[in-house]
C-alpha cells in the first residue's frame, strides 16, 4: 500500500483531525500508525493480513486520500 496524496489534510502531531490508518500490524484490534502528512507520501507499507483494513477519519472537514495498493497471491 502506498499513499500517493492527501487532499485537505490537517498535518498535526498525533494525526488527531484527519488521518488514514492501515491495519497491517500483528494485532488489528490495537491502534496502528496513523498517516496525515506529506512525509508519508510514496512510502510502501506491506501487510500479511488479508484483507487489510484501511480506516479513514476526519473530524472537521472533508479529505481525499489517494492510495495505490497491490494484492499479491501467496
């Protein structure tokens, strides 16, 4: 999975206003890293979870998250 861009993001410490969260770590019931800043663009995040849940949240406005992903058959 790769974040290509985020339109109208609110880049702040803790991603408290708008964020994208990939549930790709070992324990999906816990909070995984949240992403909302340009520094997260074009980095590849891998997951062994099928399906991998993507959770989007925004508290004040509307944001657009552009994501690329690829499903690899194992």
